[in-house]
C-alpha cells in the first residue's frame, strides 16, 4: 500500500464511495463529469477529513486482525 497518493484528488460518489484520481484512473473511460459524484481537491479540508477517516478505518482493521504490529512504515526524507 502506498499512502503517498494523497497528492491526487479524489472522486466521491453520491453514496460516499471514493477513489483516487490517479494517472491509471485517468487512463480509463470513466467520466468524472457525468454527474454521479464530485471531485474533492487534494489539500482541502474535506480531502483531509476523508483521508483521516480512511486512515483510522485502516488502523482499526489492522488492529482487529493482529497485523498492526507487523506493518511497516517508511518515512520519506523531508528536505
């Protein structure tokens, strides 16, 4: 899992389902302007709230299955 994808915007459907608008996603025939959802811009307050909720969900799933302690974290260098 690569958590660096926060640099991309999100597409969120009306039922709350979301996906990252990655380069691979843009290469599909999916039409983000078809009115089935909206684009949430990376860096916005809404984006951060969704990212934080997703992170909390993931941590709880890892904790519940006993793999949280086995998870690796790689910290990038900030310069």
